[in-house]
């Protein structure tokens, strides 16, 4: 998940540049809302700067099994869990802004969130449990680059992985893991350099919890950049205590900040290095996705494989940066891993979309960023195209599966 558009010179500055969000539909016009439940939103409350997230009633009908849901931080800083049909559950009210990069996993596991340096109270990471935010004392660092929680192992405990970045000379980036109760802390990898800023970012664990997939991100060119990306993907085998580079040598030489995601099973990589493409890691074969003739984007990113790994969803934008009021974006979905993608959503001027991920086989979660104010919002759209569904005011923190 990327931050809202800023002129980035360093990755650390980009993370610190996140701002508190309010909400509107594309172009700043509030979406029509009609909710009859107690504590319902209205178009007026969305635009009211004093608006407080409602304490939503407990409804057994809302506890049915649902697809993946989105954790959103509302304008009043409340954390809410939003289902694809826009039903909301209040998780906690931290009283400060949290960064994208929460580490969700199964419903029986806790949710962890990151606190930016300027908002920290006692720790950089907090566990959301029972409506409270509990400091995670065993995770420390000047900057936490990301979190990932794996499934419970034979002991019944789950592992959490985190990355740290510390300043000074040299700049040091570390990748660590521990059980979520703070035991068995291990340093998996460390990179130190006096010349180059490199982040190690945990992404997700294998289904059996034995392999941690993580990314490496080097400082890229500055300027107006709407979409983030990675420089390399790695897999760390806990049993073997070894890490291996997933992208074969000779493919995508010089790739900086343009790798996007791993397919389920980690057999393919999606990227936007020179257009949108997919690389098969087994044989090195590469395929490309074309844009429809009616759009000519200047930037592209936030590429996500579908749950079955057979399609791509991604965002594109004009991306010129000379006049933020004319920025515009699109969301596209491919029918396979090659050929021409089709547009399933388009923003109005002064905004663009980021694809957060797939909520199920046929539904995408989207972040709408405004480039003219801080009125951001979270939406869902069918992967086949159709009506956008307004989910909530604010900024997505994570997708909880």
C-alpha cells in the first residue's frame, strides 16, 4: 500500500509523509449514502471535520463468514474492519495515526499495527486486542519497514516477522522474527551500507509457516511517484536458516522499485519495470499486459495476482505531476497473464486509485487518493466491472483474510 502522492527523495521521508485522511468520492463530491442502521453515515457526516466513528451495535447477522475485509483508519483515527458490503466493526481508537503495513492473518490471531515515529508512545508496534492497543515491547527499531504474521505451527503459536531500518553510518536494515508471545527472537538477515539505503520488508509466510517471503527495496529516483515497488524478492527457509533470491540472474537487470507482487505459491512475479509484465520463475518466460487504446497512462503499479494466480489487477494514472488538479487514474484487470487488460474503474480529475488487493475471486478493494486535498476513501469494485461500492471514509491499513 502506498502513501498519497508526494515528491519523494528518500523512502524514510515517504513513510513519514503520511497525512490524516478524510473522505470523498472521486473529484471531491461526497458519495450518496443511505444506511438505516443505528450509527449510520450520511453525506453530511463524511464532510464534517468533527465527525466521530460510530460505536457500531453488535448484530449476529454481521458475524457471518465473509470474504477478506479491509482495515481502515477513519478521519477520527478509529480503526475499523470493513466488509465488502460496507458493514463496519470498530476495532480500536488508538488516538494516533497508524501506518499501512499491519500484519493480519487468521481470525484467531491478533492484528498488529505500526506507529510512525512522531506518534509513538512506548513502542513502534501495537497489538490490537479487545478494543485496546497493547505495546509490543520485543519489537524495537528507529523505523519498522513492515510486518507479516504466519499461521500457527505445531506448538499452536504463530510467528511474526518485522523489518527495521536504523540511521547512522552505516545505515543498517534488519529482518527478524519471533513467536507472537515474544519468544525465540531470530535475526534472519542484516544489510549495512554507508552509501545506499536498502530496506528489508517482510511480505507474507508460506501456508505451512516454514518460509518467509520478503522484499528488498533500494532508494529509487526522486520526483513525483504515485506507486511504490520493490527491487528484489527473497524466500527465507526457517529450518535451513537460509535465504534465496527468487528472481533469476539476468532477468530484469537493473530493476529498481518496479517489482510488485508474488503469485500464490511464489512461482511468478508481477512487475511494472517496462510496462506491466509477469515472469515465470521456473523457466524465466515473460509475458506482457497491454493497455486498451483509450488510455495512455504515465505511471502504473500496485499489481496484484488474483487468488488463483490467473489474472492481474493493477492501477494506472496520468502521473505527470505538473498539475495535481488534472491527475486521473484507472483500475484494470487482465483476463489472463497476457493480452489487453480492461478498465473496471476510472477516477475523476484530481484523484487516482491504488489497488489494495482482491477481497475474493471477483472483488477488488481500492484506495482512492485525492491529489487536491486529504479527502481519501476506500472502495470495492467487481473484477468484471460494474458499480463501485463505497466502503468507508479514510485510509486503508491492511486487508484482513
